[in-house]
C-alpha cells in the first residue's frame, strides 16, 4: 500500500488516537519517516493537542476554586461553560 501525503494527513487523527488500521500503520509510518512535510504536520497536530490539554487544564484549575464555573463536554466536539 502506497500512502500519499493526502492519505497520510487524513490518517493522522487515527494514528494519534491509536485507531489506525494494521494495514495502514506500517505504510503510514514509512511515509511519515520519509516525508519532512507530513512529519511537520504530525508534530503540529501533537503540539496542538498538547497545548489544548494544557489550556483546558489551566482553565479548569483557574475556574473551579471559586466555584463559579465548570466546563462540561457536550458530547460533540465542543464544550459548554456553565455557572
């Protein structure tokens, strides 16, 4: 299986969530290891996740001690801030 840059970018979320198929994992890894552009996109995805988690963690710590706000997942890809 040959992975193009477009295929590799499409597979990044599956790779990061460990849900990439076994048949795509090796070709994906081979492509990422040989393609500087796709490797950079993968690093960007990882950094975005890291920064978002850090932001949400800081917000959680900043808002909870005074009891005014809490952040709840809405079941979609968004969050709802409630009093």
